[in-house]
C-alpha cells in the first residue's frame, strides 16, 4: 500500500465556484495580484452567494464546478507543500490523483517515505442556501478529481464565524502573540466560540478518520486545529500523527491565562511529533506542559503516563529555485529598471507587513522618524517604501501609523521628495520582487512573529547588491540569520542606529554578511522543511511504539538464564535505588540509608563468578556506596556518572573534563528560595550534583513547587550553564551536562576492552591493572577532593601516553593508581579482600589480547538510565563493512574474544565483531522507555539475579 501524507490545514488556496444559469452566473474569487496567481496548493473554499432561495434549475455536477487557485491562507506552507509535490511528480512521472498516487520516495540513508502525495483536507464556507447534499457531492468530487487531490470539510457560516473569527482570532491569536485576550462580549461569547472551535476540529478529525489508511501520515497544521491530533488518536490509536505550529508558542505565564489551556495542550499531545519554528517556542511548550499538566519533560519531548511525545525544531524556508525563476522574468527586470530610475541618487528602505498589532509597523515609522531627525545628512536622500498588506482585523494601529506617516512627510518632505511611501494595498508579486532587488536595506520590526519569510526572499533577491537586512529579535528568523543587523523594535534608538549602520556599511562587510545569510537560506528551503518534518513523523512514531510499556515485553528469567549459561565473559550495570534496592521512604529522603545486607550479599555472590563483572550505576554519593567497596569484580559509579571506581582498582576517578562548578551557587540559591517556601523540603549538596528533596512536603503543594522550581532553573540557568535537570521521584537533581550513565558505560567498556581503539571517549583513561589491586578499608579515601581527582585523571592520561615513569604507579599499591605530584594520598590499609589472590576475572582483565563481553545486562528505573540503554543498543547494531576482516570473512569468535584486527575504529565496531553476544536493557516499572525489556519491580530484579547466581 503506497504511503500518503494527509496535510491538514484550515486554509489552502483553492476556490470552488458552482456554475449557474447565465442570469445568475457566479464569478469566482480571482487572485488580487500576480503574486497570488503564482501561489500553489489549496485553501478555504469560497463561493459567492447565488441569487434566489433555491438551487439553479440544472443540478450541479462535478464538471460544472470550477476549481481555481486563490490567495488565502498560510502561503509559506502552501509553497512548501507544492514544491515537494511537484518535485515528486516530476521524479516519478506519475499523475497526482485519488486513483494513482505515486510510490513512496526513499533516500539512500532512510527508508522513510518523503512527501510524495497529499490529501489536502480543507474547509469550505458555503452559505446554507447552497449547502445541500447534491452540491456538496459535486464539489467534493470536483476537488478529489483535481490535480491536487483534495478532500473538503464543509462548515456552516456559524461555525466559520465562531471558530475562526471569534475563537481563533480573538481568544487564541492574541495570547499566542503575547497579548492578553480581552472579552468584549463576556463569558457567554467565549463559551459559544469554544463550542464552535471544538465542533470544527471534530469535523476535520471525522474526515481524516473516514479516509485514513494504515500507512498514512497525518500532518496537522497550526493553531486552528490544535484539538485534531487527540481526536484522531482516540479513534485511531495507531495512527502516525504530526502537528506543526506555525505561530509563536507563548511562555507559560501567558498561556496559563487561557481558560481552556488544559484541553488545548492535551489536544496537541495526541500527536507523535510536535514541531516548532524555533527553540524558544519549543522551550515554552515544554515548560507549559510541565507547569500546567505536571508532566515530566526533557529537551527531546514530553513523558505522559504510558506514552511519550517528541518535539523538534523545523524552521520553514522558501523555494529558492522557484523564486529565482520568477525574479528573472522580463516583467520583473522592467520594474527594477523603472524603480532604479525613479529613485536614482536615493537610498531605499523596504518594508512589507500586515498592518496589525504584532508586525511593528508603528515602531518602524517612529525609528525612521528619529533617524531623519538625528542624521540630517540623510534627509531628502532616503526613502522608506512600506507596503501594508490588507488584514481581516480592524485595529487602532492603522490610524496611529497613518498619523506618523503624515507627520514624517510633512516635517521632512518637499514637493520633489516624499520620505515615506506608504502603500495600503496588495501589490503584484513582480512589483514586490523588484522592490526587494533595488533596496539598500530591508527593515523588519516584528513585535512577535512565527517566522517571517520576507527576510529569506529579500536575501535571495539581493544576489547583486548584497544589501544588509535589519531584523527584529522577536521574529522567528532572528536566531537563524546571525549575519543580519538584529534589533529590539521597542528600542527606537537602536533601530535608528541600525538604519544608519546599514546605509553606511562597507561593501566588503555587506558581501560577507550576505554570503552567510544566503548560505542558510539556500540550504534551509521549503523542500527541506517539508521533507525533514514528514520524514521525522513516521520515524518518531515507530520509536514511540517501541518505547510504550505495553509494547515492551516482560523479561522472563529463563530467557536471561539461557544467554547467561552460554556466555563466557559477562558484565552487569545495575542501578541502585528503585532497581536492586527499594527507594528510600519519603520521610528519610534526605538521609543516608544503608543498602540492605541481602542486596549487598547478592551483588557479592554474583561478582564471585570469575566470568562476571558487576557495576553499581548509582545516583548516590561515593560515601553512600561504601558497602560495595572492596568486593572483588565490583565497580561503582556515583552521582550519575560524576565518579567511577573501576572494578578491582582502588582509586575513584572523576569524569568531569573541567572543574567549572560555578553553576552550583546559582542552583543552591534557587533551591534555597523554594526550600523557604515549601515546608518539609530540603537541599542535599553532593560533591558535584545538587538535589532538592520535597518528599516530606505536602504532596500536591510539593509537586506544584517542584514544577515551578524546574521552570525557574531552566529559564534562569539552562542556557547559561552546562547542566542537566533530572526530575525524579520526590526530588530534583542537577548534574553536569557532560556526564551521564551512557557515557560512563562506554568509558567502562573501553577500560575493560584492553585492545587498541583509534577512537576513544574524551574521558580520562587510566592504565588497566596488571596485577592485584589493593582495596582500601571502608571510608579511608572519601575525603579526597574533586580537585585531587581531576589532577589524578590528568596524570593518568599523561601516564598512559608514556609520560610518567613506573615510579608514579608501581609503588603506591598497584597499577591503575596514579599519584598526582604535590597531592597528599590517604593511607591504603590491607584488608582481607585485598590480601586474597585476585579472582580469574581480574587477572583476565589485564590480558593484552582485546576482549569484549558477550553478555551485557543494564537495569534501571528512571530517566537517568535511558542514556545507558541507548548506548548498549549501539553495540547491538548490525555489523558494518569496516568490521569485516581483510579477506571478507567474519573476524569474530564466540566468547567475546576478538581474533582479527589489533586496532579497531571504535568500541561499537569491536562489539559488532562478537558472535553470539546477548545484550539486555531492562527498565523497572510501567512507563515508556528505550529499554527492550521490562520487569514489574525491584523484587523481580532480585529474583532474576538470584536465578543467575544459583545457576
């Protein structure tokens, strides 16, 4: 079955006109300009009212319905979809209809289909007088037979007015653009509008559901249809759904003012993938879901109860090839010649915006007025041509702009010179391109904007002049076009100075800035936007299906036992709290609680097998893992990867690549703020990480304060410091960003590999042990500072490269211990464990032959363990060509021994060569996870490990 993409949008530019008798023939809505005539794809269907109260004498047929291109809706989306549709058709030489949909397009690097066929779901605003079934059928058939293969959603006038004019434009649009909504008609008005909004969304969902095929990709667009993803999900649980928001998503402080905020968020979260134009919009969405719905969020998505929703940044672009074709038309060249002749000897500034409250036209005029006042040498030498596009809303901003324009022209204008040419009309697209081509600067002063593709079109049109771009920091393209002159539109002086800088900029700087902007615009095109987003939707859907607990199989002990018994070299990575030991009770959340002796005994017994190594991957402090210190073949990881004690070695190693811990004071200050306001909460300052406990606080109030605290840290520190926030059970933990359990797991496997890797991790690599290590007594070395650990790690890297003599390593109690010069070392007493001969596994680890583990088991219960699962899955990937031996045969052997190349590119390649390896990633509890297996609880983990010990 071919893959189709259902592009769902309220506005797509097609106009349907029903034929009528000659006396009452209806005229179709034609485009108002050449620009609109060139706009492709599909929009809200509109037809003129037919005179009379009945249908024409001749019943309409599909052949009598005229389908024409209109100029309404999201032009950027329309161009993007059409550019890919046209490209796909030309590639496949296939027709685009409801009968013959092209086969999926695939790339060499992915089997996910690109956008190759679309069912464009659109709305139609027919008056009730012609909204009868026979006409609806005729229009539907005409649209379906059209080259763009469209389905219609028929709406009444009341639904259009309540949904779009009232709820979308007056209730939603304002707060999404950082304007608090007003309710001139009271609560009843809002409730009626909300009901219409729900009804229209349901109609769209019904059309999708009725026409859905199992392989379809559903792509829902913009704030008009935010409830559709959840409505479709309820009817089609396995549907592949993406949602893209083209306008800004406001901060949680603004969004929370909406009375239906919860319903809107839940509607969006019905999608598998939610896309945004910029990082700031994505971040606001994540924080809003965390704050208002009490959901766990990460930079990659939202965690719901039994599923996850991924988020991503997909900046839209323009069709550069199509634009170049249009601007090379003779009509455009003639207009360019005419405009250059008209404005010869003058600098030309260009602006093109809707004259509404968020486009900043008023701020632009005020800045230009200030520029002329301060820079008298430019009076009579600069012209601002401002095109004010028509808007459906009436606002007082238009009157204010007209007053400022009149004031500027009367103050600085003459009979021969008009400083501001203010065009309150839609100009032709050819005229628009000509203006962009002759401009000496383009001025965009949006107060809040989704993307603003005028900036992209301007850059392309400036191929010859390379004039600078002035853009507002509140426009979506602000973060993408770093070479533009970026301004705060509210700062009139800053904008006026930017105008002066643009007009006096050297040719070399202009060219440099333009080339940087053009490089971005020419690569981030409309086609790449559509292809990336549509390709990502099914990939994310497949990933989320696999992550859902209901799809993760329950791990049976006999499965593990079979793999365990057939393996020769094994390693276990076991999380502590919530995995091999129950979570500490809330009343003791900030106190040290020893691990139960039975758990310690189980780990010791498991590690006593000479073929096993066991690592405890814990978030606890080093001193809280003291019960496991001194057990042969047991290694420890503390504070989620900040510190590692390798198995059969005596020195803790810090995994930090630097000592910049300046973020700690900032985090403590924020935690202090919430501790003062949350009775029962407390702060735990570890050596590196910092934890805020709220287990003893009131359950609901503590949870609410924790969400506020998360938002506070992410807003204040997230972009300034390299930190990661983990929202765990009844606590918030802040750790350095450059360490996690996945990276530490890789480091441990590299340490025990013993072979030569041309690509190792960036963490310090101490030399492997060559003889028995002396294990110090409990508590003998926990007072070593982080600075000492860092110094030791640096010394070890130096030693491994041959820079230190054996005098630094051989006499301190075993290899693997590097004594940093000038740092006092604690005593290393001999214990019973250290006096015993080394187990065979320890001796094997010192072998010079490369060796891999053919049995790896990772078990964990929270988000910090997901990094661990993701990395071990890389080791289980298919064998790459590089992993083959030179003679073309497989270079691996059973039992984890690599018998071929003495040097491999990476650890992943080394493990690809291992035949018969078994890798188990296991999550504890019911939740979505990247793990391939799950168990119900701690008792099940203990049971499985007990079965292995007894085998």
